[in-house]
């Protein structure tokens, strides 16, 4: 697999666990295929645009890749309640990424403003949102944009990488005015259901980080598996 650029960031404060230091390794892979990306997922890499990245921290292994076996997934009471609330009223459209218009930029910014006030996320601007959305739309292979509508109003956007054995979530953002609909939970439930419909065994949810409010939620979708340092997926929470 050709590599054109590799870069390891300097050590800095970890955004997930602020009492620790972190660094990331980036590799530019413009010719990456979906099958090639699956190989990288199984080595702990993730993707943004044409860059793949993974943690290269000197003394911490808290970031663990997590996936959900779609056919074994069993929703808990809260997830069943979310499904009952949203089924039939939230409409999902799946297609290629659409241009980053004012509606989508505003949704992105308001999502980040909400998490800035509740979880300490850094603030963002319209320009930052526009640039990040354009980056999310770029991929060396197919990337899908999942658009969620409630009464014709755009309330959520998810970027998804289809890979040979499943669906990999790239990034998502939702309208904070509709928190009662638990749109983040609903998005993962729809990804799992879509994987089942396509007879795909896994949904990849990125990194689980114990102790980080923004990352711990992934383990609530059970059963699940994490990628261990030995390079094998092992059952984690069931």
C-alpha cells in the first residue's frame, strides 16, 4: 500500500484525558481502497479525508478501536425507547456528500457550541465548519453522507465509510434543540440496522476511551468488541 507522507505529531495534552499526553501518527494515502482501509481498521487506524491516523502515545493505550457485531446486537431499554420515539418520524436519506451549504454549516456550529458548553469542547467558527465539512466529503473511496430529517428539517448528518465487512462511522453532528430524540443513539441504531439489511457483520464506531464522556457512550451498544494490542478483536462488553 503506497504511502506518500508520514507525520507524527509532537507530544501535547490529550483532548480525551487531559491529565495525559498524546500524539498521533498520520499517513497520507490518496490511493486507498475500501478493502485497504478495512485492513487498516484492523490495525487500529482511522480516516479523515485522504489522511489515516492512529494514536502513538508513549505510555497510554486508552484509545481502543470498538466495533459492534450487527447480528448479535441487543438494544437496552433506553435504546429501545429511542427507537420507538424516532421510528416513522425521522427520515433518513443516504447518498454522496452534498455541498456544505449554510444549513449544514449552522447545524455543525450549533452542535459544537452545545458540546463546548456541556463537555468543554473547543469553540469553532463558520469557516472552521466549512473547511472540516469539505474535508469529511473527500475520500480516496466512496464515503456516504447520511442526512436525518424531522418534518423536513435537517437535524443530523453522519459520514459513513462502507467497507467490505461493515460500515465505519467517520463523523456526526446533530441539532442540539432535538436532544430528546437522542439523535446520536438513533444514528448508531440506524447504522446497525442498515448493516443487517446489507448482511454486513460489523459497525465500526472508532475509538472508545474509558473516562472520556465524549467517547464512552460507544460501549453502550452491546455486545461489542475491541481491538487488542495483539491485533485481534476480542469481546469487550456483552
